[in-house]
């Protein structure tokens, strides 16, 4: 399976999950309140899922291949899901021994972004056909 497809699918699935959690939070709000740990995980999953969709297009645009492509995709998807899930399970279910692993999931996300930053610096983005894309007013 194409790694950018995994990123995009994970992003859209994460957004759908975040929306379901948002509806659940609304029902909790109507009945008395939403725990802060639920809000924090919801926000992280939402933002990281949007970034997963963007990353899916970015790995294609920068034509990442091989291990770099697998590293960016794998590290990002792991961080995207395990960071908010660790908050929900660690705090929500009282399994607080899991909370320190959020640092590890954050490092996965950071490494993925640093690889993409390096790739953006050393290569020109291309369109899916391999040709340089047209310039737009927002381009530097």
C-alpha cells in the first residue's frame, strides 16, 4: 500500500474519530461537563489528523521514496494516534503509568517533521507527473 495513501487515510479516519468524540463531548456537556483529558486528546487528534492529510500530499510532492518515505509515514501515523490515545487511556482510565510515553509519541512526530523539513530544503517539490509545479503568488 502506498505510504501517502496510509497518511491520507489515517488523517481522514482520525478526523472522523475526532468528530465522533466531539459529539460525545457535546452530550457530556449537556449533562454536566466534559473532562479536560477528553478535550485535550480530542484537540490533538484533530490537529494531527489534518496534518496527516497534508503530509500525505507533501510526501508525494517532494517525491520521498524508500526508507525516508516509510519513516515519515510510519512515525507520523504512530504519533498521530498514540499521543491522544495515551492521554485518553492514561488519564481517563487511570492508567497513569502510560502518560510518560506521550513524550515518545511526540518525538515520533518531531522526527517525521524534521525529515520533511530536510527534504523541503534539499529538493524541489514536484507535481505527481514529476514536473515542477506552477508558481503561485504564495510561493517564495
